[in-house]
């Protein structure tokens, strides 16, 4: 059976999809009986040179050539953005055409509305590629964990920042040098704000929080801290106690009806599986009642990994029974603050390099480990790891420690 596709966007992912479709044509046909054909692709320039593009694909700048074409069976949107793309998807759903998108910004900000439209039209809206590139996390959470209860998710879902922090740690690069290297290799955009400020990871966290917990939030509702202020000295200080800095998202169930969502650089300890995730790779840790802790690891971006996720969704949409409803989360959670946490403190010091008799025993017992670090710019520093503690304990202990020291940096320690 032939399935004709309308494609919005012929950038990196769009061209990657065409490449895989051609390479896997016979395998797809043998395994599914489907012949997947891109009939029309919408582009911003009709004159741009596109080596290897099949002459059978009609290029257009008019979305109606896709949306109003009765021969097109499903729509793929990989153009990005939250303006025209939203209208294209709404029009396709209104015409009862299944939609596959890799648009994390749009799914994060308008996912509830679009999923509702898809269910009313009784056609699939699939977005595997919007969260972790080639890691099949959406389908896994939606289907495999249906009979389990997820308590938390966390992970690394931005390859740019993970690459930069890895290079800073392994090669003693400054933030600026690591960013330039990432840009030279194509891992970072000319304007890297969306990545380094944590917005990209936050959008993905929002999508996962909705999928698993039914939580509806926006960027303005959650705590987001990027990596722009992290220095090579911070990384060296954290490393003095065996830790690494990673930009993590965390979604933690706090009560029966609430979850906390945060995106921030956090300390990852050697025993955590996330400590093995380096450079541009991504990983997501899921903690659930039946399975305990599971790790999903792989490439989070790139033409082929992302296109593979898009292709998997195309096959799912093409084989979904008509009038199928997409399962929505049973829970409808509200946003809560994070509970007690463990901390890494980097303290500038002039009088002592350890915590001794200047701190009461009951407070000193909250400190797990400590080490000294010589900062080339700020001088002697004391690095501390604490136990998990309440905010009140945090405030009292920090006040005691900073009577003759100053706090240089504070990071939360990710619980293994």
C-alpha cells in the first residue's frame, strides 16, 4: 500500500528523513507492506541547491499544496517554530490527516491543544523526535510503562551543553573555548542561548511532565538555570570530590497530586548512570515502582537519529487503526516545590581549609565530604558535599559556614 507524505521542512532532519526512506525502502516494504513516498515538500527557497533530492518530489512554498491535497495521507512537520507550524498542524488534523512532528517548542507550548484536536479528529499526533532525538522515550513511556507507576524522571536531553561541560572537564577548556568548539563542530548554533540557558531542556521536560503526570506548565512556571555562569574552576572544584556537573532536567513526584520540575546544572556522582553520559549523547533515567531505575541512552540529535524517530512515528501512524484515540495521562498533577536536597557548596576561604570546631556537631554531621581546591583566580576554596536536608537545615548550616567564608557557588547533588 502506498502512503503519500507531505513534508514541511527540508533542513537537516527533513533531508535525513529522505535519505533513510530511500535506503530502507525495501526493508520497509518487506516488513510492513507499505510504500512510503514523499509527494510534496514545503521549503523556504525553491532555488536552493539540494544534492541528491529526487526529482519526483514536488517542492512548494505554499502550505495549501500539502494541506489541501487529498492524495496526501499524512503530514510530517520538521520546519520548527511555533507560528505557521501550529497552523499547518491544526489544518492537517482538521482534515483528518495524521501528523508527525519533531517540534519540541510547539509540543511544549501547545501540546495540550493539539493533542485534544487530534483526539477529536481521531487521528494520531506523534512527536517522538521532539524530546531525545533517536532515543525512543515517548513510545516507551506511553506504552511500556502503562502498567507501572513512574515516580520520577531525570536526565540529559541537550547535547550542546553536555558536550561543552564534558570538554571543560576533560580538556580543561574555559566556557568560551568549549562553546566555540561546539559551534565549530556543529553542536551549537551561532546564537546558543536556547541551549546554554536551559530552555531547550526545559521544553523537553515540559513535554515529559505532561505525558507522564498530566502537568500543564510553561517556561515561566519552572525553575530554569543555564550553564552560562559555570567556569572551568567550578568544574575542577566539583571534581575534587569525584563529581561532575551536568545540565539536568528533573521531574519528581512530591505528593499524590503534585510534582516538581527543574532544569539546572547539578552535581552527578560517580555511582550514577548519568556520570557515564558524555559529549553530545543524551540519557533519561526513569524511576518506577515495578522496574526501579531504568536508563535510556543514545544520540539526542543529528540528522539520522532524529529522522529515525520521525520514521518510526510515520510507520506507527500509517498502521494505526482509523478512529484510534491517543491515551492521555490518567493523573492530573499540579506543580510543587522540590523537597529536601543534598548540596555541593564551593566556599572561598582565608582562615581554614576544613570544617572543624567552628561548626556545631549537629550541623557538622550534615556534611558528607569535603576537600580543598586552589582556584587560580580566587585563591583557596573549600568544597563540601552535604546530606539531603530541609531548607531550614540548609539555611542554618550555610549561615554557620559563611561566618568566615563566602559562598562562591551552590549546586544541588542529583540523587542516585
